[in-house]
């Protein structure tokens, strides 16, 4: 605690790394100087820490922006880097995954065992006709087979599209169609909050809407619930895998071989398939994982609580940790099942030393109170990480004190599905930590904060966060839509990647994220688009018009709040409460529970400008219980008063 310089003003609290921590730190100050002197040389050195079947001679090709290639003439196998390499180095007995099922069942899987399983799964995929470049959809709970499936797909040069298990049949269907997946890998069900949720049912419903590309569905038996079966199409994973060869040689693929597509919400209704490739992605995932979390693979037990259905689960559950030979915890269920201390019990059981989670989880633990974590021995923890949304200083301090015992580093990491890996973060052991700030770009990343015109902001003014130079793990495009890729991220400034976030620098040059500046909400660290939820609401028979905003929420950061105008005939039969309840359920069914609006207000009018644009800013004021802002550009200035009267 001596290292703490505690000022009265929250913003200027600083926490210097302890001398003991700094002395054994993985990251060195020289990373910053090396990267500043020769950025491309720095990344090439990082890439050479991987195993290349064929070494690269070119680092970056940026002659055709915004389409970058990294390490283009090199060849590698991503799965080999995550598996075989460690076994060959003599670490086959090291535990790769301590898997913990929600009902309390568990499995320890060594690197040798994981490698063996992935080899079989790779042979199985090949036997089902999957070839390099083919797309495979994964719709699985957090079970080891999710990791095995991803790595097996990577091993044969195919492309995975993991769809979060909470998404609805419609959402799954549109993702399968967009990627033209040949195969879907799912499970009979998964455990969540003590109940079984049927995943195979959802896949059946999705495929029932028509998916001509899908030839097979591989089903992992997890929950043993009854499932419908289509002979010829559906196959049990366990039965099939037992029949294939155990041996499999990992072939080399070009550095730019597509590795995965991951769908994320944008400002328009249609989800975007963010495309990531192999060599650059793995380089940045591995480097950041090692340095941001100070990973000592021989002694640390790492736990990232994200689901593999999100980018954090891709980069910091699967590729980063496994490329680094880490031992990690994988947990199937929710934090409060069967009791509110479940996470802390897991940390105690496996002696977790590095925990990476989201502010929304931290805030919900704060609400329940410190007496729950205090019942467990959390002294194994030595690094804490946060991702997904700004972590407010109060939550940061609580995390450090109550979970971290008051003296261990908390790193707040800013990045996106599109960036593939961490872009802004402190490095524990080097950086003086500042609660609430994501701090500085990691070595090798160039970014800036600019005005709407693209000029660097002066001093500590707020502005738009842009990335000024290509980076290894950057998205290579939007699947099947190069124009949308350009329009969404590059057209605004031409030569800079626009992240969609507002930010400012403080006097020390530390970066503070200010939230999204577009029509994207951030609910529990997950991106949802207002347009997508509006489309879903309007698709309901009773809806005439809908507007959706993200309103501040104590636990989830932002919550979905909808304003809906009903069609005349419906208003006669339903009360507003009933209509609102039905619409909330409808959105959850159409998109997934994560998109369920916190509130649906039934109103008679929406605030619009003269050109007919909905003024979401005013609705946000209303949803957050603030004084309504400037209404002078409204076509009818009385509208807001009338809506306010209906809502409040
Ligand atoms: O608004 C930023 C917010 O989450 C967005 C990216 O969302 P997604 O692609 O789903 O990836 C989340 C996990 C990487 C960003 O545009 N965001 C993410 N991390 C932070 C954050 N906002 C503030 N601070 C962070 N540490």
C-alpha cells in the first residue's frame, strides 16, 4: 500500500507497481522505445516469437489501403502454435484447461490431451468434406469442445463463425446464411442458471428457415435432453470422433489465411461479419496477452470470464492464452449459480492468479456486497483486468481492494471486435495505474484523438478516437462486403480508422474513453445497434414506429430503452403494460435475451426533425431522467412535452 499516492480528487489517484512486481515483470520499458524506433521491426520481432513453417520476409503491405496484409509471404498453422509447439517443447503435461461445468462437474485437460482431441476433430472435419477456406458455424456452450472445435477448424485452414449461445434462431440463421456455413457444430444443450437450455432446438429452428449451404450438424452431448434428429444431416460428435484417425499433421497456411468471422452490431440493422486472418492476429493476441496480463505460463492460472461467442473469448480465452502455453480456467455457467460466491469459489479452487472480466460483472458483485467474496481465499490473485466498457473509478477501486486485496494491478483494456486484440492498456509492472483511464496505447499501436474534421484535438479536449497506422490484428474486412468495410471505418477520415468511440487525454496524456458516438449501445460490454432493435420492434404486428436509445444503467452500463407507437387497432385490446411486456419478449425472441429492452414506453409521437430524423438525444435525456435538451430543431416543439407526460 506504500506505493499508493492517494489524492482527494479521484482522477488523480495513482498506483505505482510494487518494486517486487516490477522486478519480475514480463513487460519491459524497452518495448516502448523499440516500438517507437522501428514500429514494423518491433511487430516482426513479435511475430517471430511464433512458429512459422515458412518464415516471412515482408512485414506490412499497405499499398492498397484500407486492405492491409501482414507477414504475407510467411506460412504458419495457428493451431500448431497453440498446441503441438508446447507439447514438443516438453509441456505436454501442463494443464491447458481447468474446465468447470455449472452443475459442478469438472475436467482438467493437459496440452497433450487437448492436442490429441484437436487432431481427431480435425480429421473428423476433413471426413465431413470441410476444406481450407470453408466456413463452419459454432453454436456451443462454454464446454471444452468449443475450444477444440475452433482449433480444429483453424488447424485445417477453415474459417469459424462462433455464434453466442444466447442468440435466437433468427440471429443464428442470418449468420449461417451470410457466411454460407457448410457445417454447424452445436450441443444438445447447455447449463445456465441451473437450467438446461436447448441449443440443438435453436439450430433446428434456424435451419428450418432454409440454409442450403449446411450439409451436416455435429452435436456434442452435454445435457442429455431429448433432441429432434434429422438422419443423414445430424451426427453425434462423440460417436464420430471415436471413428477417425488420432494422428493429424498440421499443414502450413499463408499468414493471411482467414481464421474466423465474428458478427457484431453496427449502426445499421444488419450485423457485420468481421473478418480476421491468421499470422498478424495471433501475433498481437499472444503479445498482448503475455504483456498486459504479465503472464508467467509456468506458474500462473489465468481466467478470462468471457464467452467464446464474443471477441474477448476468441483472443483471450482461445488464441492468446493457448499460443502462450497458459493454464486457464473455463467456466460454463453464470456467476451466481448455484450460489452468489461461485466465481470466488472457482478462484479459490484453482488458485487463479490472473482474472480478466467486465465492469458490468464487477458492478453486480458490488451490489451484492463484499461479504460474499470475503468468504473465499482470493490471495492467489496478482493481476486483474477489465474490458468491454469504461470502468468507473469506484468500480476500479472496489475491484482492486475487495477482489485484489488492495495491492495488485488492475489493467483496463480498450479494444474492439474489429481491432482483434488489446490496443490501449497499462502494462502492469511499468505503468502507474490510474482508476478509470485505459491509459496509453500498447507498444506498436499508433492512435490519436481528433476533431470531426480529423485534426488532432488540442490539450485535454474530447474528440474522436482514431487509429492512425495499420496494426497486425486489425480486421481485414467485412465478410462479403468490402464497400461497407470502407464506409464504416475509413470514409470519415480517409487515412485513419475510426473506432466509433469518443475519448480525451488528460494532462499526463492518459486516455479516457467517453463511450460510443454513433447509434451503437454498449449493454454489459456487448455491442447492440439501435437500428437492429428498432427493426425487430417494427417487425411486430402491433408496432407502427419505434425508436431505441441506450440509457445509463447502474449495472449493465447502458440499457436498451424503447419508445413505441402502436398501430390503432391494437391499442384497443391491450393495455400499455401488456403491449410493452409483449414487445420486450418479442425482441428477446428475435435477437436474443441480451437485447431485451429494460423498458418499452408506449407513446403517441416521436420527436423528429423537420427532415424526419428521430432525435434520439432527446429520448435519451428522457430515459435517463434528465432535463430535456434543446428542442428547437424539432418539427413540432410540443412533442417532447407530450411524450414526457406519457412516460413520466
Ligand atoms: O465502445 C468501446 C467499448 O466496447 C466497444 C467494442 O465492443 P466489442 O467489439 O463488443 O468488444 C468488446 C470487447 C473488446 C468499443 O468500441 N469498450 C471496450 N473496451 C472498453 C470500451 N470502452 C471503454 N473502456 C474499455 N476498456
